[in-house]
């Protein structure tokens, strides 16, 4: 499903406000084999896009990914699945409330942990006295193996996420064109050796 060698960055700019990404037709990345858990919502900035999200960045970034669960005080988990897997690294941009605790983790097909990183506390404050989250940071970590799921841990409405990058495609099965090119090279080598022995 991943054309070429780079998985596209997952952004949430074109998704409507309070859109449940697990429901059919709402996930713009379903064609890439990427799925979202039932508590994953696309959300728009209240300040800049008339949505319900209490975050802002700049005029270009008006959408984000948010998790919503029943308990705003207990740790919740938002899960992304990647059917073909990905390797090497994971990165995500996020904005978090002061005092919020969260982390990102990637898992292999059996559910074994491959890598994890804690979200840092916001390095600064917003220019206004509102609750808007405006200090964005990035978490990026490398790992060994092929990951098939990402779990984002945190409390409801404490984090907004955007610009998720999933490293390199994880499938180790060569494309058919790679096989064809390899066979053509072997045939040419065999033909040249046959001519040189005559």
C-alpha cells in the first residue's frame, strides 16, 4: 500500500471537527492500511478554525488528533495500527497541558514493546491567559524490528497530536519489479559469460 520507499506524514488538516477516525469513511489513511482506535478524533482549532479544540499553532496547522475517553483523570490509550508495518523510527508532534504525563510506544505484531518515549513538559507558555495549548514539541525515537501498532498514552484532552511520521515501510518482501530487475541482470550476466567462453 505504501508507494515508493517513504510512508507519508500523517496530518489532520483536512478532517472535520470531532470526527471519529475509527468510523467507516472518516479515516483518510485507511487506503494505506492505517487504522485508529475508537477514541481517536480529528479536531479543529477553536481559535483559528471555529472547531472545538483548545489549541493553536499557526495559520497552516488547523487540525489535530485527539483522544477522548470517559475518564479525564485516568490514563487512556489511543492506538494506531499499521497493516504493513514500519521500521527504523517514529515521530510525533504534540501539545500538552502543564503537568500532563504521557508517552508514545511502538509494538511488533506479537505486541512486544520495540521502543517508547515520554512526552516532555511544555517548554514555555501561551501568550494569552486562556487554556489554549500553543507550545508544540516533537518526540522522535529509533527502534529495531518492524512495528505494527503505536500507542499514545495520556489523559483525555491533555494532549493534541499532529504530523506523525512512521519511518520506513516495514515489509521485507521485495516488490515484483525488484525481482524482474534482478532476473534481467542475471540473464545479462549469463549471456555475457556465455559469449566470453566462445
